[in-house]
C-alpha cells in the first residue's frame, strides 16, 4: 500500500479569503489529507486577529471538508513537515512576484529537507486580485468584503478594523 499523501498549506490566514478556500478545495481533491497550517508571520507585527482566533475562523471555513484539518505551525516549515510525516507543500501563485518569492522559499526548504515537494497551484481567475492585506484595506475604508471572504469573517473584520473602530 502506498504512503498517505499529506499536503500542508501554510500561511498566516489573517484572514482566510475565498482565494485561500479555493486552493484548499482544489488541493483536497489532489491529496489524501490537507493540513491548513496557520502560522505566525514573524515579518508582520501582531496581525489583525490573534492566532487562536485565526485558527477558529479557518476551522469554521473548512468545516465539512473531511480530508482537511487545521493546525498551528510554530516552527520552521521543514521541521513541521517532518514532525507530521508530510512531504508536500501547497502554495498558491497569483503573479510573477509571488513566483519569485515562492520559488526561493521552495528551494530553501528543499535544501533543508530534500524529500520535500512544493506544489504550486495557480490562483483561480476569480480570486487572482484578492489578498488578505487588500481585504483588510477595503474593510478599513468601510467596503463590503463579503464577496472575498466568508460572511462571518467579513463581519469580524468590520467589527475589528472597520471605520467605526478607527479613532
């Protein structure tokens, strides 16, 4: 019997967007198990939502997907992969800039853990221009973002960073 194909999709998910969810749905069709690994991004200060709240939001967003689970990643990605017995990393690509960054990261990860395979999934045309940072910016100016994130997350964003919350 062949080894279970576990793919890890790591990101900060601050917040999870419909673009992220599209990639998760597509990856779930390709692999036996997809682990959505919610990471603390050391390059970003604090974040909009604390990591435990992001995990809860991602869990709610992927509920009903039997081969998807959500976990916290607090280590190097390669260490996390080795710990859970995974060898596949899922990354989404929107534009050339994404590719350059992701390619460098994939090479570094492969150098540190040669058995790793990074699978790049092209972002669907519908979500090509959607990013968590762009969604946060829209919310700060009072825009309705329910087209880009699940409705409950749009509500949380509005409550957390919407115009009425700014001083």
